[in-house]
C-alpha cells in the first residue's frame, strides 16, 4: 500500500526529508519544480523549491518534533501537499507578467484527497491533512478577513474542523519556507492567531458551543453568542446522505431508513425517464418540489444524493434550514476498487469513466455542516 511506503519517508525528529524519493513515490510532485510563483511572495523560486523549504522549516519546528507520530504524519503530509494544486491553478497576466494561483488551497484539498484515498491513508488522518491544505493560508489573514469575519469566529469554526495547533504549525512552516518582504509581519500574524486560539480554549480541542443547533447557526454566520443555546423551531427530521456514486448510500437507506420517504435525484430521473446527464435541471426541480412538500408538512425523510461538493450540499442544506429542519448528515465512503466494481454491476447510465470525473468535486462534509455529521467508511 502506497501510504505504508510514504510513512517510511516521513522522517523522525532530527532527520531530513528525501525529496527525490518523495517525488518518485508521488509523481505529481515533479510538476512543482516547473511551476513559477510571484517573486513578491516567493523570491526563492518555483513551487518545488518552496515546498522543500517548507518541509525543512516544519522538521525544525519544536511543535512538530514533540508531536505524537500520527500528528507528525498529518502535518508532514499537509506540508508536502499544501501547494499540490498550484500547477493547475497558475495564471500569468499577459500584460504585467504577474503570477497568481487563485483557489489553489481549496483545489489542493481535493487533489490531496484523491491522491491519499488511492494511497490508502486512513480516513481520519487523510481528512486532517485535507482540511489543513484547504485553509493553510487562513492564519496569515485571520485578522484581516476578506469577508469581514471576526477572528474569534474564524478560529472557533476552524476548531470544529481540525486541530488548530496543527494548522498553525503548517502555516508557520509555509511562511518560514519562503523569501518575501512581509515574512516577519505574517509570522507575527500567525503568532497572534495562536494566542487567540489559546485564549478561546480551542488550541487542541473544539470550542465548546452551547449545543449542536447553536454551533450550526454560529458556523453558518448567524450573529449570536454561541455560549447560549438557541431554541430550534419546529421542522422536519431529515437524513442527508453524501458520497460518491456506488459508495453504499442505497444500501444504507434500506438498512437504516427503509420506512422513511425518500428524495432522490436518481429516482426523479427514473420517474421522468431521463438518463445520466440528461436534463439534470428538470430532475432537480422534481426532487426539490417533493422535498418542499415534505418540509411544509414537517415530515421526516431521507435526501439520497451524492452531495459531493460543498456547493452542492449547501444548496440542499440551505433549503432544509430555511424550513427549520433538523439534519443528520451521513457521509459514506468505500475504496476506489470497490466503488468501480459496484458501479459496473449497477443498472445505471453512469459509466466508471464519468464517475471518476466526479472526483474533482469531492469535498467531504465538515463536522459543523449539520446538527450531526457521521462518517461511515468501508
């Protein structure tokens, strides 16, 4: 298994990394060596040079050195892959020559997930890595949020997603592993971010909101004090499924909610006589109309769909929360070989080729996206 080999290349404290062997094991790293960066932020050179410097900085960090081995593996892998999407997100202005990599953090989390899923990294460790990659720059800018978010809200929400101390350690290595004029000021920002997390009591643990409903409202941006419980209004009890096609969602429904009404895009397509990819909008409207009818009657039901990306889930969850539903989000996952074998045997118009294309939208649900989030991994 590839992950077992990668583990052997994660050095012990006091040792250095073996970049050539890492590139041999993970060929995607080779592309970093030919990917340019804006010299204002990365005067050291290309992404490969930067990544090697980041690994060096991480290995010399006392926080990494004193961490338990599983946490060292998470932080090292996150540092190794934190800019893995830069080759595919690089944009060079034809007039000024300015180099940018917009969206590389979020795209990088998806790319890392695919790579580590295929490598066989355990789910919890893999998702810890991917969550760090997705937000690895946030500690630089928590006190100057582009969305105007208060830093306290940012650090509390992050604590419900990941270990803030691991994020800060990787962010510090990311900043130390470069040459730029504003390095000192950003390192100071990271230090302030750490101090805030400690003050908030969420340095190594989730911030204690009053209850799950209050946490959900706060994480979604409602202006409340999350220390005081918010009274939920009456609404439906809804199970929302999430996962790749053939990950076991239909089986889960039969085993755990067979008597519940179901909303399903696949059922909607079948009822409308549509094939995969044919008039998806019509099928979606059909399913949503059924969901709204159930929500108006405060009926319980299962929403069975891939809900693979955060954006797609948000459309469903926004609708459910508008009707004051209480949501249990169940994410299901199976190994690639299992998914492809199951899909081959299914009566479906979705080919394995098209299924694999869906991986680039694959964002696993975060723990605060619903009142309860469960992960069932085969």
